[in-house]
C-alpha cells in the first residue's frame, strides 16, 4: 500500500474518470465532514442510552454501549423498527446540509463521470445535493432498483438501506441473516461484483464503529477484482490492515496499484470535482486555439488556455453554461468537448483584456456571460433564461454562441402591457456575430 499526496491521488482518479473506469465506495466518514457532521454510531448509541436511562432509570438493565448491540437487542425482541428506530433514533439526525464531498459525488454521478457508486450510509445527502444541482441521483437500496435505471444514469447502491424507509435500513447483525435483508444483500453483492470488475475504485470514509458492517462489506466485496484502489482517509496507514481488513484484502487484489491518500474524503472529492471541471473547460479553450490563430494570425497567449481558478460551485455553473445545459438543469457531460467557436470567443474576450469574474468575464467593467445555445432563435433563448434563478449581479451582455437573432414577430416585439422580451431586461442578449461587432472582439 503506497502513501501518496492529495494531488497525486486526484490525478489518478481523473485519469480513471476520463477513461470511464471510475467507481466509488463511500462510508460514514464522508457525512461526518463539515458542515454535515452527521453523528457517529457511537454518538447515536450514547444518546439512545441516555434516553433509555431517562425513561427507566435503574428499574431496567441499561442499554449496551455499542449501537449494533443495542439494535440487536431490539431486533431479537421484534422491536427494532417500531420501538428502537422510532423512539431512540432521532428521525431528523440525517437532515443536515450536504458537504462538498456530497456535491462532488452527486455532480459526478449526474454527469456519468463516476460510473458506479456504492454507499454504506443511510442518509440522503448525496441525493439532496443532486436535487440542489438540478438533477435526480439514481439511488436504490437493492439490485433490482439500480439495475432498472436507464443506461445513461450512473447508479448509487445504498447497501444498508435509506433513511426514507427506516424499517428497511440495516442496523443489527440479526437482520443480515433474516429475510428480506439477507436476499437483498446477497443480490447486491453479485451486482457490486459485476459493476466493479476491473474498475479503478476510490474509497472514502470507510471507517465504521459498527463491527457487523465490516462483515457485510467483506461479503459484498469478496469476489471483486478492481484494477486500482485509492483509499482516502486521514488515518494512519499502518492501522489500515487491522481497522479495515476487508478493504485491505481488496486492495491486495488490485492489479494496477493500491494507494492511500491521508486526507479528508470530502476534501479529496471536492478537489476532484474542481479538477474535473477545469479539465472540461480547458478542453473548450484549447479547441478554439487553432480557429483563433487562423483568424488573428497569432497564437493565443498560453495563459488564456488555462481555465479560471474558482471554487467547485462556480466552475460547475460555468461548465453548465458552456455545455448548454439550460437554466435549472444539471450538467450532464463528462467527456471533453471540441467547441471551436465557443473556445475562440473566450480567447477573444481575454485578448481584449477580459478577466474572469464569477461565471462571467469582466471586460473593462462590463460583465459578459457566454452560453452555448446551438441552433436556437436568440429570443427563445432569452425567454427561457428569464425563468432562471437570477444572479446576484446580472451581466450587461450575454453572448449566445450558436443562436441566431431572427426578426421578432410583431406580437413578441410589442409584447403585453407589462413588458416584452425586446424591452424587458437591461441585459443585452447578442448572437456571437453581433457581440463580436459591438464589443470589438
């Protein structure tokens, strides 16, 4: 097992991503990062103990210290769902804000950059993050649900269930040997084996203080043959073979390397998302280089070919604009695109001195936003974006690459008494041809 730094680990994951080989296994550590801070199993067990003691004092024996022992006690009494999960586990405990790692996983699933994801978490934070990114993550708790997803949607298998259905979540060892959980886990293990075969697997947040979950995970991964494994966790590498024997054995079967990145899983995934976005934007800039040179007679400055430095959310919004996702729609592409006119426009803006500012370009104090809008009437594009969640500061210009400024029908040009497309917004919507002339590009 080789220890590597954050950037080296991200580089290896990016290589797998663009080769359509990237898979993900995430555990409790992902949701424990800020700002989510989902409590650990130990904390949940302590709160259950305190609640039990407050009700019964010394009139009954105390609850066990470990959460799986507590759950097993109630399961054997036929009271796991109706008593323990209903009265001793706070139903709002998982209703927290997704962190950067959740957003990264959701974004990379929605685009197909992650081909398969498996989670041992019952929270819905990845799905919530997907909703906030305007997309629906294809999550399921059993093989049949994820196998039924469209071929274009990357699946997220939640092997321990989902908090949307508390009785169906796995908490106790006895559940693993009883139906319907027994069959669900067995079928899930077969599906996992097929989906992770010869894939590059990134594992984040694998630690668990629920002993039986390690056994469940070991069964699910027993026959998996990954190509490369990257374990991301701030733990001491030397403790890994003992704390997570199943994963260590899995890593020893990897044919192309077994690596440990000793950082937070949320930080790793956020950096992966940033680097993925920058790579996608870089490909567009480079695709416009030859066209720019043929038009101007000079090669673009190499600095112009590098995407702006920005946070993951800003880069995602830029990526959506340049992909042509449309307002309130997710980014869906995970392979670099060749867009010569789009790339040349961005280079022309920089040649005139424009600098990156949020999702726009600041050209001498004028904010310019660039959209990919292939084969669209310009006024229809403007009308569609009028329903978009408004930015804090609207740009003075929007350049709609690929749109054509058609003559407006009189009914649209005049508009109703409350305003019109032609007279409504202070933002100037322009086709590329008109923008080049007006802005002197």
